[in-house]
C-alpha cells in the first residue's frame, strides 16, 4: 500500500492517481496536478462562457438602444410603457378630406320673379255688369275649366266674363259660398295650356307671400310681403268672415278674388279685403278652408237672380252712362272717359290732365240714388267711393286716401246717349272720410 502525499489516503501501489483529491503521478514517481489543473480549466471555460454571454447581452442592449427600442424607452425618454417600432411606408400624397357643403333647398326660387313668370298666365280679370253698374275683380284657374274668385266680385252680376289678357272668355257661376267669400266659375272654353294653381299650402306667420291681380283697374301685376297674422275675423258689407290670413302685401280694389301664393307658386289663400283706415293690412281666405268647396262643391249654392227692377228708358240710359264712365276711369282709358262728358268739361280739361289727376284713383260702390228733371237733361244723384294714393285726394284734403262722394251730375242727350254736362256737390263738402 502507498499513501497519497496530499491527502494521506492509503492507495494500492498500482494506482496512478488519488481518487480523493485527484493527485496523479507517473511510473517514475513524479507528481502532477492534472486533476486540479483540470478543475481550474473547467472553471475558466465556464467563466469564459459567462463573460461571452455578458458581452453578447451588452451588445444586444446597445443595439436596441441605438434602434430607439427596448424596455427602457428611447434615449432617456421619460415616457412610460412600450413604444411602437418605427416602420417605413411608401411616401404618398394624402387624399384631401371632402370640403363640407352647406345644405340648400333645391327647386325653390329665392324671389317671386321666376314664380310670377311661371304662374301669371293662369290669372284673369273678372268683368262684371250689375243692375247698378259694373266692376272688376281677379280670378285664377284650379283646373282647365274652373276659375276661382271672390263671391263679392260676382254678387248681383247680370253679365259676366273673364279675360286672360288675350280676349274675353264666357263663364257661368257654378256656385258661391258667402261665408268664405268664394265663387266658382265654369269656363265655356277650357284653358288647358294655362297654369293651374295647386291648393293646400298652409300659411305660417312670417312666410313670404305674393298677391297677383288687377289692382285699381291697372294691368295684371304682383305685390309681395309676409303673412303677418292668422285666424282673424272681420266684418264687411258682404258679411262676417272667419279664419282669415293677414298680410302686408299690397291689396287694392280689383285684387279681390286673386291668388296669394308662396315661393313654390302654391296657393296660400284668396284675397278678399283690406283695411281702408290703415296701410299694410290685407286679408285672404286660407286655401285649406276653400279646398272642400273646390274639390267637391261642398257648401256651394247657386246665387240668387239679380232681381233688377224694370227701368224706364231714362234710368237705363243713365246707368249705362255711369257704368261706362267709371269703368273708363278705373282702367285709365281717359280717351274713352272723355267721350262720356260734354263740350264744356272737355274745354276745361284734357286726357293729360286727367292722367295727372286720376293716376292712382279707383272708384267703386257706385250707387244711383235719384233722378230728377226732364228726360232730355236729367240731374242724377250718385254716390261712390274713391281710393287713391296720398297727394291725390280732394283739394281740401289732398292726403286723404279714401273718400265717399255725393255728387249731382247734370246730363244731356248727345247722339242718342247721355253725357255729363256739368257736376255739383250734393253735400258741402261733397265728400266724407271712409268709415
């Protein structure tokens, strides 16, 4: 047996190394540190591997730092949380966002010029003769054979016709409703090519409206304004009317029965009256009230016969003269009006003077109250209402816009008809203010 010189372990003589401490020796008895050297070598290898891993880790961390990624943020960035990895995308021109547009209402004109041009040929003047004279109003088509107007326009008519500014068209009264001041006329000759008004537009306070008609005997025209009130009640010489629309659009005698329309050209109502003691207050019957009568004839009745009393030749001639004379004044046909006056009046005036004096005058409510004197030269008491612009009133009240006159006309026969020879006031003064 032999003893290990390092650890003292008993070893057989043939052993070449100590199994305890790893000391080895060669056959000549020389000792080597192979075992210990082997351990140091393994440790060094392990240390080298660890060092290599540390270096690799540092390189990776450095690379991540250079790439601006990693758990520590970018270059000292204080922002918490992960950051997205930058990506490279092809450069392209961004598509611009669509420019927002302001919604607009299409198909509705901004003013009444286009509307008027499209609908005016469906509006006609209504010519009326009565036992006591005559007058004019306005009407409009709702179908090719039906014209709507105001009942008071055709009240007491003995003769009736309409004119679309292209010649008279014969009509008959199909029915009236006095509670709505409504009259329905049937045309003998259908007018299929003319505008026919649609019903049903509901009036609203503040909405823009226009009135079409023949005011004061003038040619057809249009005035516009707004709806200033709803559901009003008024009383006129024709009776009480309820549920009316109020407007500041200009309404004058001759407009009665004409259409009130909106910017779509649809019917808002039928013009019926105005306040004669104020400016800018006119009335119309709204379309929803008249629609049943127009569609089905609801509420319509036949008007009573005029019941004209048979007149003697003098009275017939007198009424014919005043009907023609006042109609010429109202239609501004002063040449025709001059034919109904005698030489003394023509010597003191002329057509140009009448044009200047009567430019805005419209006369209505003409009544023959009495005839006296010989048949060859009767004196006729006549009352009538005149309406005119300020500045055209009587000499002692030039700014008066509405007056009721009471006049004695002295007539004479000339060429088989009566003409006006001279004029006197029946009262002093011969006028009073409209009530």
